[in-house]
C-alpha cells in the first residue's frame, strides 16, 4: 500500500522535531571530526537490538579486521548493549554523538532502512540529496515482494545487499537503483546458519507483522477497523489456532512444544492472545532470540515472513498459513517475483483445518523435508557458505 505524503506525516512524532536541533548542532562538529576519522564505518541494526545482519557484520569486523575504524550504534538501555560492547566501540543510539558520527562517517551500514539517529529527519535530508550518500543497506531479509518504500527514489542508498540471483535480478529490474548499487554478497547473519543442533520436539510459530495494525494511519481503515486489536483478522485467526483443541492434542500426543514468537512490531500484542495449552510457549523479546529459535526448531509455521528463507536455507521443513492473502497484498506488499505456491519451501494453507492437517502429516513424517522443497531450496540459494560477511566487507572496501 503506497503511502501518501500526508500518511507519512502522520508517523512524525514530537521527538522527531527535537532531532532537527541535534542535527544542526552536530553538523559543524562532524565536519571537524571527519578530519580525524576519515575511515569511520558506523554500523547498526535498530535502536534496541544487536541480533541481525548489522551485529554479525560488526562482529566480523572486530574479529577479522580490527584495523577498521568501526562503531556500533545501540541504546545503552538495550539488553543487547553488553553483547556488542564487548566486541568493540559503541555509541548511544539517537544521541548527539550518534549524530556526529553519522554525519562524519565514511560509510553508514545498517540492516534497517531506518538505521540512523532519527528516521524522519534523516529521510528528509538523504532523499532530498542534502546529505552525502554513504549508506549501505545490509538488508533485514531476502526480498521476494515489490516493496515500493525500498525503491531508489525512496531511499537513495549507495549499496543494497541481495543474497540470491533471482532477488538480485528482480531488484536490478524493478527498484530503480543506479548500475552497480545492487550487490549480491549474501545476508551476513547467514554465516551463522552453517552449523546448528535441532531440538526434534520443537515447533516454531512465527508470523510476520501487518503494517496497517502495527503502525496505523488513516489508510488502515481501507483494510479493516484496527481500533480494537482483538477484532482484527490477524488476532482472530492466530488466536483461534492457538486455542485449537486439535492443536493441543497433537502437541500432547507427540510430546511437542510450540514456541509462539510474533514479529517484533507485533510483540506488544503478545499478552492479548489466549494461550491455555501447557505445550505452547509465548516467546517475548528479548528473552528469546530469533536466530536461535530458527536454528534449534525442527519445524516452522509462518505466513509471509522472510524468516522462512532462513529456515529453508537450513533445508528444514516449513508451512505457510495465509488466511489474509488478499489484504496483505493490498495493504502491505505487492507481489514480486516469488510465488508461494510455485516457489515456496513448504505447503501453503489458507484455513485452520488445512494447517492442522498439514501439521499432523509433518509430525507423522518426523518433520522430514520432502524432496520437492529441498530441490527448490537448492535451486534458489546459489550462495550457501559462511563467507557472506567477507564478501560484503570486500565490496564495501572496493566501492566506498
């Protein structure tokens, strides 16, 4: 759903206004600071996390290239702060010093489009061409849909990481970036997916977010009434599944545990779900780490989330439950090159009964991944090694 300028304006907060003053203060300081740190790389995921591609890339820098001047931006109040501070230098996210480093850095590297001191102010400066383009987008997941907010006209990013040939070609053809801006080096976090130990009795349920619910604007009503989360299709569908007696019996009879971990933008609604089964664990951030759950789980149930790509990369069995396919396409992401039915790495289900039937089948087959989906994964992932960080580092050094 392409947003109008007015709808984007609705996302602006009072705190964003304050960052205009921080920018004005930091600008002259950064011009001097840059003279002393000409090779500075500023890295981040988002304000409160060090778990995604930014973290794994920073870790690689600290361990393999300690000579590289690099700083990681993260809130001092984040539970992940110490995790990254023990590796190298950090800066408090959104602080005046963060602004100074952001403006002075030779390269700004993030797994998030909004990975900067303030998304609203930086967006206005960067897209309008008022700031020098030094940004490298490490990506948050393999892109399969047409995300217009990541088109060049809406980001003006210098380098944009992709991980597969099909994704690379799709972005080159569709997203409008200058030649050479799209690079195929692989997601940095994939380096950590080469070795893992599976808990054979653990299932992961991880649905993605819904933009019209997580960050509502006046356009949300075009999809549904989001004034009461418990009346949304998203809640009613997942809540019904979690409360299903058939699901509870499947888990009980097979000694299975189901971990329910909603997308981080939906985590604030976790307590609203009615979970009565002792076999279902509601997983809250930051107590649970997404990559750890992906690596140790034997089976994945998701909807449209790109974490299915991580799971398929490990050649493990999964299923898609897409009860609101039309709304998702209309309200969030338009279809791209990837068809779940033709290209997906697991069965696509549209009703709760189909999901439970497919789950029962997967359990009876001990979560063995059918050859059809293994062949699809082999064909899709043409980069499958632990050199993603290295390729990304070499490309940044060469082109920035």
